[in-house]
C-alpha cells in the first residue's frame, strides 16, 4: 500500500466519522418526542455522550 493510499483511506474514515457525529448531534438536539418517533436509541440517559474519548479537536466539530 502506498503512502497516498494510506492517507486517503485514513481521511475517508475520518470524514465518515465526522459526518456520523454531526448527524448524532443534530438528532440529539431534536425534541425528545421526535427522537422517540424516529426510533432513535436513548441509551437510558438523554444527555449521555456516545463517545467519551473524543479528542479536543473533534469536540469542536
């Protein structure tokens, strides 16, 4: 695997992760009733963080 391929794969994974977290934040900001209607898993606590090991950089996004 070339360096360019490795970097491209890494960036592709990071972009997918950022998009997934952005969607998560968007849905968690919806009213609780709407989250229930679309079947969003609550996990027992409404404000529980899904990713407890986020870096400082990703918390800003």
